C-alpha cells in the first residue's frame, strides 16, 4: 500500500515538473507584448509654387514629432535633398492638438467649404492614426473653427522650422541678410503666426552671441530667444 502511494506521488511530481518546464519554454519563446501604437496626427500641405511647395508634420501622442519639406531654403538657392527634422513637440501644443482632434471626431468627415468659391491656399490633408482607427480629411479651406485652429497650428510649426532653416543658411552664407529675415520673423511672432518657437533656439542663440553680426540683428535674435523661453509679452513674457 505504501509502495503504491509512493509511486503515485512520484508520478504527480514528474507530471508537475514536466508541466512547469513546458510553461517555462513557452514563456521563453513567446513574443513579448507589443508596445501600444502611439496615436499620430499628420498634416500634409501641398501648394505648387509656394516655398516650401510641400511639407509634412507628424506629431505623436508621446510628443515625438517629425518634419519634412521640399524646395530650396531661399528662392535663388539650389534645390537639394528634402529638409528633414525630428523634434519633440511641447506638452502644451501636443495636448492642445489632440484635444482639437477629439472635438472633430478625429477628422472623420468632409470639412471642405462648399458654399462658394474660395481662393486656393494649398491642399491640406490631416490624418489621425492610433493603430486601430485611421481617419483622414482633405480641404483647401474650412469654415470649421477647430479645423482652422489645427491648420494654423501646423502652419505655425512649419513657419518656425522654415525660419530656423533660413536663418541657418543666411548665417553661413549671407550674414548681412540676417537683419531683414529676423525682422520678418519678429513680425510673424507679433501676429502669432509661429508655433513652437523654442525649436529654433540654437540658431537664435548663435546669432545673438556672434559679435560679427549686425547689432540690430542680434537684438532681434535676443527678442525672439526671450519669447521662445518665456512666451510673448501678452502672455506674461518680457516686454521687448
């Protein structure tokens, strides 16, 4: 009797060991859980003849972002490879963008204005993709105030990055041209046509600290640096 109980015990122990080994092998060979797909919002702009004539901005829910544009940095420059940049969108802009997307059901629907003729200002396409849903809409101009805000936000990011690109080019090839360009950037900032100004801080700082650059240009670079760091005067920033 005792011998039979011992054999049953040993059999149960062996079966348990085999099951544990099989589970371990399965755990070792099973693929790891895939990371969740970050939601992305992509804005694509195309307008032949504009500078740039095409650009794309992608912003992830994580803040990771990318920008690509075609065309020369200045009208008379030789066109080369597309301009590409990876950057991190500020938390404020990222949160604002995804809240706007939610307000228009993540860009489901037709937002094109069709009640009359509107001047062509470029084809805009906005895409939302979170791995499970993918919605896209295209328009020239929209009467929807949320779509207008999304358009202005992405246009402002492009304007900022293209301004930084042009400043970098002028700093290397035409320092005397920096004065007019910086005045133009200050004016765009005054009219709230720029977004994420902190993205071009490095070139602004380089210009500000270079004594070979015209003093007035350096002053405007300093003004933009302060706005990038502290916000425009109307939002409690410096009064330059």
